[in-house]
């Protein structure tokens, strides 16, 4: 939202023409007077933005517009009550400057949460809020962390290399960069089948290849993709391969780190539907990391909001969207572009930048950017109050009405 406001202000001041290339229809609706739609390298539609949205001619354009998912709440998953993952007082810190400094940067402050079978918990926040550090610590990819993690009631070692093979199999991850997470020297058949080679070494090559092909069909790709290399895949195809690799061992928990951030709305919808089908089929538990609140509202049952490594709010998805209690949560919701040219974009919901982890502000970490901050906010760190799933860390939570009505 800040970048878009800056671009529009510069355009006005300098009388500069702007060509904005994006797959986000909300950005187009609130920014562009005209739009051009491409498919397979061909121009399939162009016109005034409002006219295209109201009366598009091309089928692909219609599907893109209909795939705008903001405002469509998630149908709550069937939660069995069995706790799949328990995270207790997990904290992550790093040594900056190549490791020579004695002072450690606190990427994630001690936090706790649970994840039940069949449930989706979203972790949201700006870049640098600690989302990925949290996910990698849970998976054991950052072993230098404090706190404890339990899977189905069994303690997990901090480092993935020290965890039992069964635990490694049951906790899988889909990484933020789909192409970067795939070995460029391996074909898709080997990439998808490799987890079976690791976790089911007795399986024959023929059976493993068939399982990989069947898994690709499940994620919407046919067997023709088996012989391709990662560089021969589009972003959406690479993400499907990455999801197939994670799901082929039928895990109990999958962590999706910005798994649909680089995809257009049509492919996002397909990927989310794929995850939902697998969740319905196997009672899969999902940790969904994102900065896109529109996506989060559609897929999650609960939301945990991070700011500078601290939990500032947590709640059931629809309750949190209907009445956020923390100003930062309200700002994140207001920053979502609306895919409707008739909706006039409001003011930038929050100004300024995230403070440095090397020199965090005293008191509430959000107070330098908060229009509601009082003296207590600048000096005292607010406690995380309430019980899961509704918790809030704000000195003024009881007096502010941030419902947006």
C-alpha cells in the first residue's frame, strides 16, 4: 500500500506515465485507468479498467476477475480435536554481521500455539516480522532456537537431523520460492519421487515412478511433466510440483511459506482448492504463512499476527476480520487491494517502516507507527492477554473500536 501510494504521488508530481505489470487485480482496480490482458504471449483484451471489469469479453479475463477472493470467508475445516503440533515458548535469534557480534538479534520472541488435525492456522505479518524464521524453527531447519515443539504429543529435537524419520516424514514444507526450492539438475519425476526413496527405500523404482505420476495428476499436472526440469516450468507449475513433493508421503502437517505469493489469482484459487481437498481427504493440518490477508481469510480457521517477532493478536479468522483488536491487524486488513474499480482506495493505513531488530523500540514494538499510542505504549510492553484462540497484546484493546464500521 505504501509503495502504490508513492508511485501515484510521483506520477502526479512529475506527470510521468506508468506501465504497471502485475497479476493483482486489486492493484489494477485501484491504480490503473486502462488495462491490457495477456495470455500465452498474446493480447486478448484491453480497455478502460472500469469497463473491462464490468463487461469483459475474453473468457480468461472473466476467470481472472472471478478469482478475486477477497471477502470470501473460509468454510471451517473439520477439526478432530487431536492436537498435531504444540509449540511452547519458541524463540529464534541470530548473530548479525557474519556471527562475530556477541549481541543476538531476536527474530522471534517467545511464543506458543497449537495446531489441531484438519485445521489451518495462518501466520501473518509484514516482511521481517519473523514468519519464515518461525516456520523453519518448527521444521528444525533453524536448530539454534529456544522453547519446545511436540508432534502428536512427542517431543521433537531442535535440529531436523536429530529427529526420527517418522517425524521428518509427517512434517513437510512448501517453500516461498517454488523454482528455487527444486533441484535444477533433477527431473520432475525424481523431485517428486525422492521423498519416497528416502522414507520408503524398499519401494521399487517402478512403483515410486507410478506414485510420482499419480501425485502429479492429483495436483493438476499430467505425466508429460515427469521428464521436465524446473527451468521448463511456469511459476504455477513449479509450485504444484513443490506441493506434490510435500504431499507424496502423506504428511500430518504441512507448512506453506508464502506458497501462492508469486501466482496469479486463477492459479492461487487452484492451489488453495488443492490444499483444501487434501485436508478434507487426510485431515491434514496446515500452517499457512502469508502477508496476503485476502488469501488468509479464505483458507484459514485461525490467524496469528506477528510484528517484529511478537504475537500482537490471535483469533478465529472471521472474528478477527470482523473486529480486529490491534491497530496493526486493522492496518493489514486495510492494506489489501480491492478488486473493484468503483471502490476508491483509502489513505495508506499505516506510515513509516518496521523498526530495526538491532535496536527495537521500548514498550509496544508497534507504537512508533501507531496513531493510537499513549505514554504507556511507549514505555511498557503489553502482555498477550486472553486464552487461545483469542489473544491480544495491546494496552488499549478494551477501549478501541477497530471494526471499521
